């Protein structure tokens, strides 16, 4: 039975005031992190982690001054643990405090979510999943759903990998449905689509859905300044072959988090890849002039079009689709119905990514184009000529 004096304290004006003060202190800390670009000058971005750490330490000191009320124990443990969890890195003290908080009061759903986030940062995906699923058993909420999606997509079990990715996508969709204005939920959904694209189906429709989610995420003033959003958006743009926009998005990610190496490396790798393509096109695949001309001369549409030959000769009354022989210079952006072009491979382009496989081909008029080939089996490629 609850102690009557404890109950009186927990319902007193002073108790309510202290609870509000404690929550406001930590809320202010998270507001500082999430709205850093609005609060501080952009020149301080490289110092964001240090400035956030300083503010966190001050918040902890302020919390200590309010920790005297014993009826606030679970709330104080939770808020102190939440404050320590504000940084990107795992904090063992945060884990201990949050674990104590949920033991004292298992009904604090936010404490379960932050404890799950701690486990996730630690790399303990199993316990993280238990926390998020436990919170969802009490109440369906977008934070648990978002993190559960992330945890499911990061599963290391090869037998259940595809099932977990599909489930992670479903959970991310549900998170968005709970709050369509939450940019963070849209970001998680975009990432879920991106993982699905690379793991299950390299379908352009999936990339389109990922990009649509990222565009929704950008409408949120907080998520808009998340470097991960612009990094992953750049990845999608790269595979959509919108290279200028991809480079711009990598640059945006770098500006938002100069300490993060991934966008720097990806931008440099993409620039090198595009430069290599341009060099090979300008230099005829590095083939000697005679070798290149021999390949062009060997292109014989009348004998080498295989099954398409009969379509070239199909009359207007034939049930077969009539095709017209063309050249790369005849092609336009988008669909090119009814045109068949014969060419020969002059080179392949080495790329740090395995997807797509890139090579150059030449037609009878010596026009050279670049081809990106998707869904190619590992170790497979093309033969010169």
C-alpha cells in the first residue's frame, strides 16, 4: 500500500513544481542540441559536440540541486539518465540510471525508449529491441517504432535478415502514420526504403519512395539540419544518376557535421568515379587508335542484331513490333521506343561500390556512351569488344 505521506508529497504543489523544473532543464538541453543551428553561429558547428557536452554537465549540476525530494527519485533518475543520453556516444552511467528508473516505475515509457537507445548505442541490439517492444506493449508511440525499425534493420542474423528488413520498413511506415509532421519519422522511413533497395530489390521505385520520404523529412526544421538526412539523400541521388545534386547533398552533409568522415569520403569517391568516366570517354576507353577503329568497323547491324533483325524488317502489317536501327546520337532522355542500337564495349570503369557496374560502349558512328548496369551477379562483368 502506498504511504500516505508519500502520496501527499507527490500531489503537492511543490512536487508538481519540482517535476516541471526537472523536465524543463532536460528539455532545454535537447532543444539546444536539436536547434543548434538556430541558437549558435554556423562557425561553431565544428565545436557542437564540445558545446553540447558543456551544457549537459551544467544541466546535471542543476538537476543535482533538485534531487533532494525522495518522492522524485524515479523521475530524477530518468531525467538525469536522459540528460546523459543526449550525446551521440554511449554513456554507461545513463544506462544505469535509466535501468533503475524503469525498475522503480515501469510505466515511464520515455525511460524505456531512452534505455533502448542506450543499448542501441552500445551495440546491444537484443536488449534494445526488448525495451522498444516493451514500451510499445504499454502504448503505441512513434519513438519506440522509429528505433525498433532501426534495430530490426541492423540485425546480424543472416537467416532472418530479409524478414527483419521488411518488418523494419513496416514499423517505420507505422511511425509516420502516428505523426506525419515528424521529420525524424520520415527520415527513418527513407532509410528503411534505402536498406530495402540495397538488400532485397534494386528497383527504381524503391529509390523514388526513399527520396519522397527524405523530401518530407526536410520540411521539419529540426530534421533539416541532420547531416544523416543529406548524406542518405545524396546516396539516393547517386543511384538515381543525378550526380550534381548528389555532390551538393554530400557537401551539405559535410557542412552540417564537419567531423563526420563518411560524406567526405563518399563525395571524393563519386568525384573520382565521374572523373574516371570522363577521362575514359575522352580517350576512347584508353584503347589505341587502331584497336578502337577496328572495334567500330566490326560493328555490323545487318548481321549482329540477332533476334532484333526480324523486327527491323517487319512490314507495317506484321504482328511483330517494328524496330528502327539508330545510333546513340538519336537517343533522347527518357523512353526511346522502337529504336535498337548496336554497340561494342570499349572499357569498364573501376568503382569503389559494387553497384552499379559501369562500362562504356561505342556505336557505328564512334559515339560513346556510359552504361550503368544494376542487379549484376557478384564477379560478373562485360568483355571488351
